[in-house]
C-alpha cells in the first residue's frame, strides 16, 4: 500500500465501483462471455513486475435461433498453375461450399488470373445449381492478379454488407501475386481496412507455390482464417470447415477495451493486433464463434505490492453485436491479483489454462524469430531457437499437463529437423499456418 | 466476235487495274485517316475510364473530408475514429508550424507512434502543405505522398481555415484500401467478348507496373497498334492508362482493305454482267443479221433472173424505139428509160446483197487488163440520167494511166454504191465531182459532193454493215446500210481501202483505193 500514492488509491476506488456496477447491470444471458485472468492469481510481493493478462471471449452456444446470414465472396485463382487437378478440386470444393448455403445467404464468385472478373455477382443463394454450373465453367488463364481478386470479392460482399451478417471473402490461391500490389504489407493493409468494414478474408493456400507471408498477413489483419492445403483433395474438407466456421458465429463487430488500473502499465499485446494508449488497450475482432474461445494476451507491468495486498489489475469490456437478437450488447469483467510472500502459494496459484496460452504464445513468437533467421540464411541460429523451444514446451507441457503444448513441441522439433530439407517450402507454410492458428485460435 | 471479246476483256481489266491502283493509293491515304479516327475512338472510350478514376478520387476526397470534419467537431474522439474508419490508419493534428498536436495532453498511442516513425522524414521535418500561390488553401484539402518500406504511403490534409492559421488535420490514408475501391469501381466489361482478343487496356501505377488490365491481346514487335494514353493526377499522380488495339479491331472504323476488296468484287461483278449482256446481244444481233442476209441473199438470187429478163426486154424495146423517127412515141421512150434505169438500180442492189453474202468466203477480184478512168466514166454514165433529173451536176477529174490490171466489175460496184449514196443524200449540193489519182500502183477514186456530209458521231460506224444514220437528210430515204461496207470490203480485198474525208468546202468526200498494177508499156 505504501507504494501507491493517494491519488492512485482514489482512482482505484472509483474504477472498481464503476465497473462493479457495470457488471451487475449486464449480468443477463449474453452472446459473449468474458473470461479475464492473470497467468497466476498470486504474485510475489515486492517491486513492480511483469504479468500476463488474458482476456478471453467465449461465444455462447447457439440455441434454436437462426444462424446469421452469410454474405460470402468465393475468390478463385485460375492462373495457369491451377491447371488440372487443382482447378478441378477447387471447383468441386467451391460448388460443395455453395451447397451448404441456405437461400437467405448471399454468395458471389470471383475468378482471377491476369485480370479479375466477377463470375457470379453477389446474389441470394437460392439458385445453387446455376451458381454451381458457372463455377464448373471456369477455365485456367494466365498470371495472378490477387489484389484485384480480393478487391472484387470485397466489392461484391460490400453490396449487401451488414454488421448483422457474416461478411467474408474466401480466397484460394496457389501462386505468387504478380499483378497489382503484391507485398505482404500491402495485402495486410488491405486486410486491416476490410476488417474495419466488418469483412474478413479467409485465405487458402494451395500447393507449395503461394506466398504464405502474404496469405497469412491478409487473413490475420482481416480477422480471417488461413489454411495451407498441400493436397488438392483436401480442399473440400477445408471449404467445409470454413463455411461451418462462418455458420457458427455468435457475435460480430467486437470492440474490446481493456482499461488498466492506475499504476498498471500495458506493455504489449502478444497475439493480436491492437493499440495501446496510456493505460488503455483497444482491439477489434470481427467475430466470435459459438462455444469457442478467442483470446488476447497482454503483457503488463504491475506496480510494487506488499504481502496480502489485493490489486484490481484491469477491467475488460467487450462491446459486440449479438447475432441471434441483432442487438448491441456488452460484457465486462475485472481481473485481479494478490500479492504474497509465500512462494509455495504462489506456484500453486498458477492459472493453468492462461499459463498454457502464455507458453504457447511465447513459443509462437520464438518460432517466428526462428523462421526469420532461416529466411536470413542463419539456419543454425534458427535451429537453436527451435530446439530450445522444444525443451521449454515439453517442460511446460509436463507441468501443465497440456497435450496442446506437447503437440507444438513436436511441431517445433519437426521444423528444427527440416530447416535444410528439400521440403522447406512446405515446412515454412506449415509453420506460418501454425503460428497464425496459435495467435488467432482458428476453429479448424 | 474476237474483237468483241477483246473489247469486253478490256472493259473489265482497265477499270480493275484502275481500281487497284486507286485502292492502293487510297489505302495509304485512308490508313492515316483511319488511324487518326481509331485513336479518337479509343481516346473517347478511355476517357470513360479516366473519368471514373477522377470520380473515384473526388469521392475519396469527399469521404476523407467528412471524416476530418468529424474529427474537428470531436477532437476527443480523434483516436477512436482512426480505429473505425476503413480508409484511415492514423489521424493527427498539425499546428501551423507543422508540429504534431497531442489532444488533451494524452500520450500518443502505439499505432500513432508507429505512424510518426513511418512519416518521420516528412513530419519530423515540420512539414506543412505547400502554400498555394493565392495564399489560401483549397478548402477540400490535398494529397501528399511519402515513402516507407516497400511502398508509397498517402496523406490527406485539410487546413483548419483557409490560411491554415490554426494548422491542419492530417490523415494517414489506407492507400491500398483506396486502390481496392478503384478496382471495384473500374471493374466492368469494357471490352466485348470479340474485343477481348484484340484489345489491351492497362492501368499502370507510379512504378510503371501493371495494376489492372483488360483484354488479352498481344502485339508483335513490328505491328503498329493504335495506342492512346491518359495520365491521372492527385492521389494517383504518376499513374496512367493505356489502351492498345490493332487498327482493324476498332469498331466503326473504315478498313481500306475490306472496302477495296468489296469494291473490286462489285466492279468485277458489274463488268461480268455487262459483258454477258453485251455478248448475248452482239451474238444475237449477228445471228439476226446473218439470218437477214441469208434471207435477202436467197430472195435476191430469185430476183436476179427475172430482173435480167426485164432489163433485157427493156433494152430491146429501147433499140426498137431508136429505129422510130424522132419526136414520135415520146411517152413510150420516157417510160422505157425509167424501166431501164430503175432496173439497173435494182440490179445493183441485188448485186450488193449477193456480194455481202459472199464476203465471208474471201472472194478474189477477177483481174483483167483495162483502163480505170474508162471504167469510172462507164459507171458514172449509168447515173447520168438520174443525176440530171435531180439537178446534180457530175464533173470529172480523172488522172489514172491507161492499161492497168484490176476488176472492172468491182470498181463499178464500188463506184456505183458511192454515186448512189451521193444521189440519195447529196441532192441539195447540186454538184458531184469524180476524181481519180494513181500512185505507186494504187488507184484512188474519190467521190466528192456538196451535201450535208456525215455527222461526226457517224464517222466511226459509217463503213459497218447495216448502219444507217438518222438525220433530216436521211429520213425517208431507203437503203439496207450495206453500200459503204461493201465498198470497204471490196477495196480491201483488192489490196486497197476505203474511207471518208470531210470536204473542205463542205460536203462529203468518200474514197476508195485499189491495187492496180500498170501494164508494162512495152507489152
């Protein structure tokens, strides 16, 4: 207590009161449940220290209510390299995906090679066979105008855009974008802009010829999904997962505001893009799925505390659109920590699920660094990082009894072994896909 | 027949060659014109794309202006706005000196700091938009580019007041979002499906890289496609459109080759048609003429014997009258003279017809020794009475040597035909002159009258069979149109020719010549 100034103390009291009141007022059944927690409930009393705060959002299970309308643009690569099995499977997968839609849904189909073209303009999915026959007619052409393809896909989605719906562009590509803006940053910027409009871009990389950095960035910045599909025969499965993912959405247009208590300093967001100003952390998600958690981890510095002291670390608030009743709702919750001098108590206070996520995110960051080193030709350094990643993951997996961490340890082990292999292209894509999945809690 | 075919071929060939030559010349002239016209057409079509781009930019500017005005109205919300606006990455205020303003003293957010790093070259150098010459800023604001990492970044700025004495609001624009918007706006079928393979339209970015394109035409090095360009400005400074198409691919344009082909085809068709028509009509005419001749020939043969008898008995009658005393039987004498004269005329006509009927058989003259001038005089004598009756004065100017080898019958027939023509057509001239000259073995006999002469249009046809001319002098005068033709045929068969000259003093001058070797004086 001594370490806290009087001003801080007053601020803290108001802060707690306001948010307790807020929480009570919103205690009814909500589409999104907040789950806020630190990686451990108790921390060592003493000087300022770093902790990890997790804010999780779990979509409530959808009841008999109708699922939201899906407004989707399927953007297919028909460049020369898609010739043969790839295009055949892609058409098959797209046709299948269209068959999953109901007549209320909206679908459009865009194809691109050197030039992008709207094959099926945005339309209600009531005449599925006509859409499918148009998909069947797609033939391969030339180069890869990916930017134009995504732009047109977004343009079609925009025609019927509504925050009450799932607005999505599903992009399939097997090649390097070579017409129009073609850098991961450019496509990432476009993705970020589309996310603000409520449009997510799901990117499906087919084969080993595409640019995974671009495809992952586009998906991540737009809050979409990403998959690496090495075998064309897996496309139907992925389209199935993607469309089921879209159908399981419980809330859209989610604004998360995490207000840290006075004296608490947010250092960085670990796994998602957001902004920090002073004590406030803000980020936006396009959607939360039913019965599935999406979370953000924030590295914080908490002020010094004395044994026995309780600290409200932060209040998290999520504002969103409930798709089942199409109303704007918000949930909020407070995260706390207590200071203790008892190391035993501290170590038994570990919040295992949060700890597991922290370990996973740290390992993901290490994995990204390794990939970058490998890109720079520093294969040995990359290997070292991956190997130590394996050790740490295995150790944590044992402590936390976590199969997920065990799995990721094996992935890192595999990656370390194939840094020099011929199938590095494929390995790199797997790594990027896994990193993105870890960060975004992709449903499939 | 041969001559007609040759003529018809010429009729087809000459215009054809003319059309070709003209066509090739026209292609060169027209290609230049067509290229200009095609360029104009493409430029018009390209203007639509250009206008759409300009429109897009105007709407971007309008939208950004609204965002900026909202930010001015609620300076506290300025941060959240950047977070929510799809086209905006960051939003800051600049004081008149270009220093970044921090609203309410709240520290910059992480994203804002990132923006400051990106734009450090510009903003940390206290950048402010260039003051326009008028000293007043455009109330709609303006664009400013800067570079960061792998690309051009874009700012939109708005002065808070016309003189910017309160500074500016500056937006970092999500340029790629604007470009995506541009794609969606420009994406339309600018080319029909046929044009897809003949046209190529590209929008080049400021690095001269293709940003968007339409059509799939490619052009060989040596081909000369029509190319039109247009440059964009403002937020798309350095960008340009290019529209390329082969000349033949541009709608509505005149393809000289096509037209030349069509023209030649048409002309050939017309000439073939005319030729067929002509050939049919000529052969029909010839056939008819042949039938006419053969009919007249047969009739003439039948007439020949009775006529000879009539003439014989008329001559016998005349010789009886000669034995009677003068002054008696005046009427009878006159009547028999008429019978004899008309009989002779009729004989000549029949002779003409028979000669014409035979002429294809390449007759040869029956050459005998004689005196040409005597033969001329003898022929003329038989016309003396009728000339006298019609008031025609016949004079002679004969200069042929005595003793030549020629066909006297032919000469008689030829001269008879000419004199008969003079009798028929030149009676108003009152005088006819008969002349003969001899030179280098050829005798030329000329019949000159003072009549109306031949009309100019008749000159070329006068010696063709069955040609007769209608003028006030010929109307009501009989004839088959064979006389001159026979004169020329016989003259040519006799190693000479026949022709017509206008008489210097007015009237006609017909002549014929014949080869007539002189009998050696020793013989």
